[in-house]
C-alpha cells in the first residue's frame, strides 16, 4: 500500500473532510518538509569584536552571501558571495559555509567550509585558503592578537600562522577511540557541553593554550552496524554505560614557546571537568569540576605556571547539581555564577576570594542563559522566565546592574525571546517567536530603535491560517496545577466526539508546554493533524521545568512514575471535555518521550488506545553513564530503581496497539534498546509494529522524518478510527 494515500483515507475515516471544506486545506507534507518550512531568516548572526558591525548570511535572490550590517546607519553590505568561496575551494561543486569567526580586530573573517579553513580579509578584499586536507579542521580559534589560529586535526592540536601559512603540530598521540586532544569526546559533547566545539582556549596574552586531553582506552566500545554495503561495516563508538569506566580527562596548559604542556592538578580521574576558561589576567585557568556522583560542583582556580588548584566556590545538592553555562569572570577578579540554591536558577555575584556578595537577578525569575556582560561591567543581559503559573512557557530578555540591585525587562510581549548583545555598544540582536508564529529577528539599539534583519515567510502555507494553541492548567496530583496546551480540531463542533493525539516527553526538567515556534516540524505536523480532525494535547508533569529544582528532584532514583501521574491527570481532564472521545486517545513521544510512551502504555494498559514510541531507552542499563547516573545513580547502588524505571520490565503487560521506531545508526540511544524491547514483546506473545530507518541517527534526516510522520499519521488513523 502506498503510504501517502493513507492520510487521505484517514481524513475520510474521521469524517473531517466536510469539516475542513470551509477552512484552509491541511498543510501538505511538501510544505512541511521544504527546507524553508519556517520561512527564511538571516543565519550565522555574529557581532564584530567592537560591536559596530553585525555579520549574517542571507540569500537576496542572487545567491547566498555573507553580509555586514552597520546598526547606526542601518546600511547592509554583501561582503562575500559564497560563489567566491566555491571558486577558492576549486572543487568544481557546491561549497557549504559551515561557520565563520571575526578576527580580534574585526578586519578579517575565518571561514569554515567543507572541513577546511579560509581567511577573508575585509580590507583587501582577499580570500585565501588556509588548509586543504582530507581530515577536517575543527574548533578553529583566533589567537588574541589575530596572528594565529589554533585548531584540531585528527585529534591533535595545531596552530597555523596566518601570514606565512606555517603550521605547528603540538600533540602527536591523537587517535580515534583512544586519545583525543583539544576536542570533546562523545560523552562530553552530548551530556556535559551539549556541543562539540569546546576543547581549547587561548590565554589572554596569546602565549598559552588550555586544552582537553581525553583517554578513552578503558571505555567500552559499542558497535553500530551499517547493513547497506554487501559486506556490512561496523563503526565502533566509545560509549560508557552506567557503572562503566568513563573517559579519563585532563586539562593541560600548553606553552607555545617551548611546546611543553603543564597538567592542572584537578584531583582524581573519576570526575567531569565540565567548563574551562582563563582569568582575565591570564594567570590561572578556571575549571568547573563535577563529581561523578554529580552531587557536588567545584569552581577551581588552577595556576597556569604551577598547575596547583584551589577551590573558589562550590555547589552541592542531595540529588544532583545541574550544570549551567553562566560563569563570567570580571576584570577585577569578581565573577558571576548561576545557582539553584533557592529552587530556581539565579545569577549571583561572587568576590575574587569566592565569597558570595549577592544575587544579581531578581526573585521570581529563573535564568535560562547568561547572554552577555557589558565590557565596562555595568550590566548583565540574561534570558529568564517567570516562575509562577504558566510563566515558564515564555522566555524573556532582562538586564540587571552589577553595582546596585536594579533590573529591567526588555521584552514584555508573550512568546520566546532571545538576545545576543554587543558587549560595547548596548545594541543587541533580538529573536522571538510564539507557538503560532515563526521567529522574527531584529537589531535593537541602545536608544530603542529597531532594525529588522531580512526574512521571508513560508512559501507553502500561511502560519496564521493554522489552528492555534491554547495554554491552560489542569488539576494534578497533590493539589497541583499542571501546565498543558491544546489544539482543537479545525471546524470544531462541540456536539461531535473527536479523537485526541497526546504528545509527551517527561523526565526531570523537561518541557513540552512552550510558547515558541517548533523548528523540528513536530508542531507543524500536530497542526496538520488538527486540520484533519484530531485534537492535539500535551501536559507537563510535576518534575518538569514548571516546578523548579525541587520538582525535578521527584524523579531521583526512579523515573517514569511522576510522568505517568501527569499523563493520567491529562486523560482525566480530557474526559471532562464533552467533545473528546475517551476511547480514542493516542500517545506518542521521541527519545525520553518514547521511553515514557512505553511506560504509560505498559503500566496503565487500556487507558490509551495506541502509542508511537520513537528512539526509546527501554533499559536504563543501556544508556550513557553521565545522563543516567545523574538521575538514577549507578546500577550497583540502585538496581531496583533501574528495573522500576525501565519499560523492558513491564513488556508482558501490553494491551494497546504499539509502533516502535528507531534509526539504525543512532549513536545516542542505540537501536539495541528497541531490539531488546521487541524481543521481550515477542517472548511475551505481544503484537508490535516496528519501523527501522537505515543510516539514521537520533535526529533523523528530512526524508526519513517525513516518512515517519506519514507512517505515524496512517497508524493513528487506523488505531483511532471508531
């Protein structure tokens, strides 16, 4: 049967075509999976070091170009057409600009394209290729004087002199799955930094480089098999599971003049060296050391010339300490650091001796990011949400004084706002969206003037014509009010009875009830389903962002119960709506949401009619060490919690229709999870539908994701038809 015929059949079976006849036609899959499905916007937005120019990438109809904007005059200029980059590459094909970095003086741009480096002089203008190697150059970083660039190639640390092109290789033992220099390993990239581009840091005087060294030789390797070739290929991934040896990590300080590395004396190897940076005077490296138990986080000050470390400040919590990206060192030795000591994250000002001075951000707000500090140290700009009611559904930009207790809110309208401030001029890039409107971006100047950055709306549909989300709260366990949101079916008729699709994630500190445009197409698919006659619903539980640190602690050492209680409360609320058919409620989720979908179906069979579980962890013994041990401790300390929290334990209870989906190259949640789950269901004589996607990772590519959404639409059409 052709999968793309099934959505039409679904509409017919649901009787929604007549209801939709007077409304706009459902958003098509072609529109949904167009590369510009959210519209086009300026990309790679970045301030010059002096804050007087803003760089961005935009296609004005003559091809993509790198532009600069002068915020004072409002004038934009295309400084480099990417067709010129393709000529410099000399490959004869299309060259993709991956990223760019301003030079310290703002007179040149370092370009990253297809794994190689280019230098573009704005004064020339002159485009020059710096590297041409089979291996990719990663984390390229200018020296403070702009004369050198440091980078990582094949897990070793290099510098290149920009005037002469001379390369210097400083480490020589880098080897995949063994020794990594100057770059994150998989565990740190996924769970500690949440990005790959961290691993080397120039000293302020440009004479030293601090860098990571990972020793992964004792970490177990997991095979990911590509079955596509005639002879299947195996990719061995270093992946520590709970209780396994973690990679051994050290921070070294490389003296560029001598080529020697001094290792910082951070203590034992069984810790996470979670953040690294330099003091403004260059005399020391600051390192955030997180115990493997993750109950204690120490801010260390390590001498750059002797390696000795002392503790400046510490955070501890009985369950776990959440890492933040909110440490900022001030020129006078004081520093800003985030803490959840009150149950909500606030920024605090500490003295040079580590003594707490005072909170900087206001009570009643929880900080989600430190966006910037004025060069003169007068103001700090940050993003936060109100902690009351549905406040966490939004994100707002605020700023606070450092020399007095004063703050102001820079964004008032509902939605999700973000800021990228210039540290010198007071201007900032403001981006914002709502659940029903794609993101817009502008530059806001210190005098309040706003300059919009170029954008274009989606070509295949009108966002304003789609069903609108409703935010609400509903009764939850222990007298709580749970946040939720709802899409009513198009052509809503309260006298009819409608099926419901429930989306969930769950887990500590999670959030699905948001007031922002979803850039992963999930909510656009939800709006399509509402156009086809479904209600779409999501509810967050008592361990979600809405309930702060003490709320997420409810999941400590046993996960799934709090989310199940929240989802059951959501079903009870849906039953109070006379137009909902309680016998036709479906449930789905991806990753943690896939895990919780299984737990809901298996621990309360019969409540939901059907579920779709995407890329689920089915046995917590099989997930990575850093994430799992944070919440469940090690299996040696909490085997009962691992068993109670794993869907595999309850496989014999399945009564509802189930589709499990997984990418076969998923290096985050290994397909092993779904394999063992299906095997257990088969052993228990339980029917289950499966969909495996060859070559796909945890975040699947466009073609496979489109196929999945069409498959899920057909699945719910069949399962929720009366």
